């Protein structure tokens, strides 16, 4: 009744708190922030303080002096360091609404959580967001938010399948009537794919590369299917493990595809497991609707082709796959038709 009388705060927001990136949707303004989930902490005379966050902190990863740490406070989609996560969330929320200090108005937040997260993990995210300045926090499962953001008919009695591939996890879900008929979460995402590239380069070239270099390689020449020849190539710089000196090598698309086979295979297995557990009537709908890919991992080269060959179903990458989850959470915040998908820890 209070909301109906006085309206909603213009500072209400939906947050996709991702392992790699944090995306924020503000009521009536759309997506206003998309920055890396990285925070740099400086220690001076035993006192820790936030130095920089987001875009300014990411270039520091792997390059900081002993008194500065560049930290990613989320791992596998859940909070690993609640105190640091709280500081990061507070910074992003403040930046998103253009305020300084704590919020002066009622402030409702919808925050995305992995469908496979425990009640303890959900509560940790809720508490961190409340302590960062929100007065009310509701949760939405990432696959549901991704499906809404991709424009799938989640409110209708029709089955829809979404595969959300983030930095820490891959979420596979079958949805219908604002509910999740089946969901599965595997700890395989962009981070593990980066690790696979790092291990391959170290093992086959005796070259140590950082995670930012591995990420650039994945974006530039990463592929979920093996090319017919060497494919594209790129130069990679790192530290030679034999003589300890800086070195540069040329790496091919074929090599990277071979390095990613195991990780892509886990995503395929998760999708096949979901199809095997889906009710027959929902399966019939999925044949017509196909499978929708969202998240940054969905942009891996030829991943839609690999999954289509595995399942025999049409597979498409959603428009704006990187911000799909935040867009869907924002719609759930603004549109009362989706209120049934929101929960509390």
C-alpha cells in the first residue's frame, strides 16, 4: 500500500553480481553500469582501504606491489570474501545512482544468484547488499533473469531452455509458468576456460601467461569446435619457464580449441543431462523454441554450433548476451507481471 501511495524510488536497481563483471540496471534508466568485479585494496601501516574498483582495478591484476591487492571477491558465482564484496557492491551502487555516501531514499534491490547456490550463499549475498546501503533485497535465479532478458515466454505454459554461461558457473534451466521445471549448475565457466588456456601454453610452450592474457586469447581465437587447419593465430607474451626471461610465441586457433575441449565437453554434458530430465511436453516445446545461450561464455566462437551438433536442436545466442541477466532482473523489478519470480533468502 505504501508503494502504491508514494511510488517507487528512482534509485531501485537490479544487480547481476557476476564473477567477472557486475552489471547494474536502474529503474527507468536501463543498464547504467558494466564493470569488472575487481577491487584493489591498499594496506598502509596495517590499515586496509579501498584504492580503486572496477575498470580502474582490473588492469592492476597481476601487476601490484606488495602493499596492494587486486581481488575478485566472487568465485564460482558466489561471495568468497564478504567484507571486500560489500565494499565493491557499495561502490558500484553509489556510482550507478550518482550519489555520494549512503543512500538517502528507500532503495530496493533485486540481485541475481546462481540457481544452485545454497541458502547460506544466498544469505551472504543478501546481507552484503543490505550492508552496502539497500533497504530491501530480493533475489532472482540467474537462469530466470537470463530467460526474461532474452525475451523467452517464461510467463506462459510453454517450455523454454536457457544456458547461462558466466565466469564461474554454467546454469542450465528449463522454465515454464514463471517457475524452473529443471535446473542444473556446473562449476564451469569463463574462468575455467582461461585456466585451461594457461595450462596448455605452460605445458606445450614452457611459457607462463597471466589470466588477462589468457582471456584475450580466448576472445580473439577461442573456438568450441576444432578448425580444419591451424586457423587463426596470434602472438602471446609471457615468462619463459626454462630461462626465466620474457618471451613471445605464436599460438593457433587449433591449439586453443584443443585446450578447451574438456571445458566445452562439460557444458555439453550439462545440457544433455537437462534434456534427459525434461518432461515430454516441455521437450516438445523446446524442439520448437530451441536453446538460448546467454552470458559472456556464450560468445565463445562456434559454441552454438557445437551444442546444436550435440543436441540436434536449434541453438541461438541471445542479443546482448553479456547483459542479458541484468536486463531480465531489471524487467522483474519494473514489471509486476514478473513479481512471482522474486524471492528472499
